[in-house]
């Protein structure tokens, strides 16, 4: 069984939330079958709902945070690559 990596997208603006979520989903879709891990994307428009999930220990070790700006989708991908490289390679 592949180890699971949870990716949380927390953005109250639905447009930007979808933009970031889709950018991550598309950039990992084609290589995911070759990976030694499973990426699971989660999207939250309400930060309180996300905090409840985190506090319930559903998600553990959210190592990176990306501040929303024009580079957010690209930064998400870079941080994801760094996280995977540090944890699994």
C-alpha cells in the first residue's frame, strides 16, 4: 500500500481555491501511478472547517504553508516537490 500525502488547499475565494487545487491536481495526475506514494488533495473554502479537521488529527504534519499571491499555484508545486524529495527519496 502506498503511503498517503494529504494536501490541503485553504482559500476562502472559490476562484483561487479552484485555481490552486486544479494546478496541483493537473501537475501530479500524470506521474502519480509511478510514485511510491498517493497524493490526496483536499479543498477548503472555510478555514474553520479545515482547522476542525486538523484538530481532529485527520491530517498530521502540514509542513508547508503558501501565502496567496500570483505565484501561489507554482509555489504549491515547488513545495510539494520539496516535501516529497525530503520525505520519500
